[in-house]
C-alpha cells in the first residue's frame, strides 16, 4: 500500500522533472532533421574550419610575433611552437591567405547556422545530464558551440571595425581558436563513424532530385535527430542545402571584392567603407588617415628628418637626401589582416637594405620602425632580416609616380613584400637596425 507522502513525491517529481518546451522530444518537428542532413553540413564544415584554422595560423606567423614590439599575441609561448620565418615571396601570399581567411570565414557562417539548426534538439536533451560521461560530452559541446560562435563573432566584429574587445583582438581570437579547434577535433573524431554511416544511408544525387512533395523523414536514429512526430515538409532537403549554399556564396561574393581591390571593391557591400581615397595616383584604399592618427602637422613639418640608427651609427636624412639616393620601384599591394587589399601599386623609394648599410649593418637581424604617430595602435613594428634584405623592401617616398599623400604615409612609409599591412608603418620617423 502506497503512503500518501510517497504518492505526492512521485507526483511532484513528475511535475518538476517533466521535460517542457524544447526539452520535449516532440517539440522539433522538421522532417528534414536527421543524420544525413547533419552529416552533409558537417562534412562541408570540416573543410571550411580546417581551412580557417590553417590560414589563421599562417596569419599569426606572418605577424612575426616573436620580434620585439610585434608582441600582440603570445608568440614565444606554447601556441607559437610552429612559428617560422614568414617569407617575402611570393609577394601576394599573405594577401591571398588572409583574403581567404576572411572571405571563407564569412562563407562558413550560413553553414555553421545550418549545422546548428540540424542538431538543435540535441542541445535540449532531457534530462540535461544523465551520467558523468554525458556531462563531459555536454561540456565539450559547450566548448565546441561556444568556441565556434566566439571565433566567428570576434572575426566579423574585427573585420567590420567594431573595436569592442576588452583585450587585443589577435590575442582573444588566437586563444579562442585553439580552444575551439581542440573541441572540434575531438568532436570530429568521435562523430566520424556516425558521419560516414549517415552519408552512406542516402545518395546525394537522389536527394538533389527530390522535391518537397517527395521529402520524407530519415529513418529513426539512435541520436534522436529524427523527429518522432514529423510535420509535413515545407522545404525539400535539396532546398535546405541550396539555401545554405546560396547564403555562403552570397556572403563570400559580397566580401571578396575587398581583397581583389580596384573596381572589385565596389562589389564588397559587406566590407566596411573606409575613408574615400578619391582619385589620382594616390587614389586607392586608405585605412587610417593622417587626421585620424593626429600626425597631419608633424608629417608636414619641413624640418622632418629620418633618423637611421645602427649599433654604433646615428644619421639623419632629409626627404631631399633620401630622394638623392638610388631609387627603386616595386609593384606591391598592401594587404590587411581584415582581408582588404589596396591592390598592386607602384611604390618607389630607398631600399631598406641600403639604409641598413648606411647604418653600418649590411645584414641586420631586425629593424625597428617608429612612426611620427604618438599614441594609438600600429605606430611601430619590427621587420626581420629577410624582410629588410629583399630587393623590393622599400622606404617608399612616392607611389604611382606621385609624391606619397599625407594619408598614405608622407613623408615616408615602409612597404615590404608579403608583409601584413599593419607592419607597413606610415609617417616613419626612425629606423633602428640591429645586428
Ligand atoms: N603609423 C601608422 N602606420 C600604419 C597604420 C597606422 O595606423 N599608423 N596602419 C597600418 C595598417 S593596419 C595597415 S593595413 C596599413 C594600411 O595602409 P594605408 O592606410 O595606406 O591603406 O598601414 C599600416 N601602417
Ligand atoms: Mo591593417
């Protein structure tokens, strides 16, 4: 015979622990959800995320973070184990890999949303924790989903110039990437057999020929992605895959113009519009103007002299003296971490290696470049030996045959092949070469 209190506890437990809202299995009713659709999105994501990770690591290496003054990211720590000397050739490598990182990053967003949509019932599993192993799995999913959202959100925010970071963007994006990728690899390995099985369960070609009227749910699966009570289809699987694919292409298409530069820039509707570069030889993309950086007066100062320092030598050169030195021209593009590029321009000026020789170091280990700019980011950068010695590495005085404009770095700016834009310092005041 049941005592009254026991019956009450059972009833109470029934009320308290009954799954509600999205925690009920019958809540999500799309007939499209199932292992096959999830596996399709997952496979595409695997490619996209891997490419993002590789280009991201390359981007970090290109920063030369182990050089003095470039330490925006923890280069010498364990995360920098793979760092290598970033080359100066091919001169378009950073532009391509960073353009890919940003464009592909945008393209992956619809894919990520599609994938999350396809597994959303799993996020509301009931009871929330069934066992210690289940708890671990859920925590790893938190890192996975949280990490993905964090990486894409910080990336988009940076590319869109909304500087809202409590710490350096590079640092949070890099740390986040390692946490995310660890969870991602674990998830990919654990789910690999499921994905292979799911991909084999249906034929892609057949799915792409199935319209909405013939779209039926997948077979019930152990992961319970398939709804136990599916509603009629409002879109075919082909439609869902097409929707995500079109979204990806659209985002990529509206972004990539900023990397291509020139007229293509007009098509980059999703890229932020910066200062109007105007027309003429200096009429190409400007990132930070002289006014924004507060250098207008200092840069116009006729008494400006470039200081060239070596271990034992200190000289100063006027712009006239620099122009009297052997001039060299190179067609190079500025490529920014945010994915945009100036496109190739013809820069001309003094070779950095000629300046190094003047400073008494024919083969310097590094060059610290200091701008006239006081305060604000990017006022200084350090270049490494191969960047100084490259025949196309210049302290540019003119561009496209005209004097450098104030916004492009007058009286002199650094331009080095394959160098991230941020290290092509403008309004240079001093270069210190070290042995
Ligand atoms: N002194 C100084 N140099 C600088 C910057 C800056 O803000 N200050 N911006 C850098 C960044 S982030 C980039 S991408 C390039 C852009 O060059 P541009 O402004 O001529 O297009 O300049 C770099 N040189
Ligand atoms: Mo930049």
